[in-house]
C-alpha cells in the first residue's frame, strides 16, 4: 500500500473544510460587534444630547441630529433602528425635569454573505440593543 504524497492533499482538504467556517465566524462576529458598539454609542450620545438640551423642542432636534451622525459613522441601518424612552414613576411625558430617563435603541444585524432568497436574509438577523440612563436636570425643559 503506497500512501506517499497523500498527506499534503489530506492536509489541504481538511484545512479548507475547517478554515472556511472559522473565517465566516470571525467575519460574522465582527459585523455583530460593530453594530452592537454602534447601537450603544447611539443610545449614549443621543441621551446625552437630550439631557443637555435647554428645552424639549431643542432636545428632539439635537437628539435626531446626534442619532443621524452616529448612524452614519457606524454604518447602522436607520430603517431597522427602534428607539424607546422610559421614565420611572407615573405615566406621562418623558423625559421630565428631575427624572432619570432611560433611552433604549435596538437594531437588527444581518449576517454577512447570506443570499436574499427564500427569506433567508430575514431569518439570518440578530437583534442588538444599547441603552443609556441619564438624570435630567431639575430645570430641564423650563426655558
């Protein structure tokens, strides 16, 4: 039985079979991490802009500007972003002066190299979430 020379061929075949999924895993995890960092930065910077605004109208404008800037910088899909702001205690307008407000932003991350056939692109998405908590000034919104 002559096996001379087959070790190199076996090494290449097994190497490719193991290397391709490993490279895809690294690419997918990188894409997910990039979007997770972007969503977290969007929540943090947007909430900070809202908390530092002198009025509710200025807060909305500044928040939208900051969010648009972060979405552009991190390459987030603006269509998949969902924002919600909550304040503890009684129901009503949020944010309120003197309250602690929480801004949560979620986004769907599509895995790379997934073809858009048979709805695979929808099934191969992962939700990432970022949130930020900010104490509003006692005089927030009174100007």
